[in-house]
C-alpha cells in the first residue's frame, strides 16, 4: 500500500516538472520571438527616421533654392522697373509732343518726299523774318466731278504763275441719284500747275492749304467750299525764303 502512494507521488512530480519545462520552453520561444520582433521594429524605425531625415534635408534644400531664385527674380524685377523708369524719362525728354511733335512729323514727311534738309533748315531759320507779300486774290471755280468737266473749272493767280484746279466726288440726291456737283463732305484733290507745266497736288477734306515755291517766290493758297459746285480760293505770294 505504501509503494502505491509513492509511485503516484512520483508520477505527479514528473508531470509537474514536465509541464513546467514545456512552459519554460514556450516562454523562451515567445521571448526570443519578441526580442527578434523588437530588433526588427527598431531597425525599421531607424531606417524610416533616416529616410524622413533625408527627405527633410532635400525639402529644406529645395526651399532654400526656391527662396534664392525668388530673391534673384525680385532683384531682376527691381532692376527692370528702374530701367523702365529711365526709358520713360528719356522718352519724355527726347520724343517731341504737341506742336513740336507735329513739326517733327512734317519735317520727316517732307524729307521722305525728297525736300532737301538744308532747305528745310533755311526755311526754319528764316521764320519770323518780316515778309513783303503781294495783295491777296480771291477767286472761285467749279470743282470737276466724274459728271462735269465743263468750263470754269480752274483759276489762275499772279498773272497765271499758278493755275489751281481740282476734282471731287460726285454728290448724290436723297434717292441715290448722282449729281453733277461735288460732295463737300468727301475728300477732294486739288492741282497746282505752274507756267512751266510742273504740277503738284494735295488731297483731303476742305478747307485745305497749300504752298508752291517757284524760284524765289512762295505762292500760298487756302481753299474752302463755296456755293454749290464751287470752291473759293484765296491766294497770295511772298518772297522766299
């Protein structure tokens, strides 16, 4: 009977130590797995931190580059604004406006037409010098149209030194029918014929002014619309220059 109790107690101790061993083994395995996972996690965190730090460094460098370029652009913009201001000052100083600008355009037009620059300078220099001009003449003539080429379509001045004639657009009645007289609301072309046969022209809306220079005399004309079909011309002549 004592032997049976002893054997039972020994088996119980074996089972206890076996279970304890298994538990300790399992705990060791779990501990090793946890330690390995911890190490892996630590390495991943370190690598992630390193990657984030590298990205932060790149971002900071890109930010500094953008700021540098912005600073350069701001400097360039300020330089351009200063340059524009300088050009505006030079433009306002060097480019004539008003009467001076119109005179410049007129001089350029005359030079393109072939008038000698020296002659233009002489005329300007002589401006203001008292001139002894002949008595003005006032005459009228019928302005030709495509429907009228009859008599009284010219007028001579200074004993025929210059003959003035011209042509205008045909006037129309309210119903659109063409009339023989010219339309004063449209441009006209005036011709100035010298005794030598040389002819000059001017075109535009009436009234018009024109000068003809023959040797040492300037013949000046002012042409205005008159009664129907007619234009009125006032002409005089002055020493030139």
